[in-house]
């Protein structure tokens, strides 16, 4: 159990420092570590925990806490939560202080412009990973593809798209 807790602490503290541009940017590496490297759960279970974390109120990275719970109970939940949220919080506090200190510098704008495509690409990779683990049928892929197109080309609120996808799933069409 101690080896598992140490592994959880190392993995999630590293992920904490890599979560640049938002928590979902680390989902591909989190999934690789939890599923492929340590074999703590299959990809389908990781995807289910992600869906549960997204449906629950609270931080969008509640999956970290759920993984800790799944792998090592209460101790795992505590270790993963502190390891994930502690280091990044400290770095954020320091970065905000520095960002405010240099608020009038012209390089700040260029740094922000350069980071936008990187962040968008990392988030797209996370979405692709979750779609790959979740979609087991051609119909599920069609629903996902349609939702992506609608989200990218219209101004429909994402919650409406989620509601439509949920109704399709409840009707049983995603399981054909």
C-alpha cells in the first residue's frame, strides 16, 4: 500500500506541475499512467470516472480524487488530492504575483498569444482520448462527431448538446 501511495503522490504532483492551461490538459498523461503504466483500472473505467467527475458539482478535476479513492481508499484520495492541487496552487500564486508585477511589459501579450494554440491542442488531445475510451460503437462515434461539429460551428450552449446526447443514450441508440 505504501508503494502505491508513493506512486500516486509522484504521479499526481508531476501532473500538477504539467497542468498548464487547465486541468483537462493532463488527462492524456493521467490516463496513460493510471491505465497503461500502472494498470490500476481499464480505460473504460477511467472514462466512467471522468464522466462521473464531470457530472458532479465541484472542481472539474474531481477525477483525481476518484482515482485516489479507487486505487487506495481514503489514503489514496487524500494523497492524490494534495499531490495534484498543492504544487500547482503554489506555482499559481507565484506566477500571478510575477504576472502582476510585469503587467505593463509588451512581452506579456506575445506570451499569451503563443500559449493559446498550445493550450487548445492539449485540450483537443484530452477530448480525443476520452472519446476513444468512451465510444465503443459506430453510433457513439457519430453522436460524438455530430456534437463536436455543432459545438464548433454554432452558438448552441454546450449543456444543450450534452442534454441531447444524454437523451440519445437513454433511448438506447448509443448501444447499438
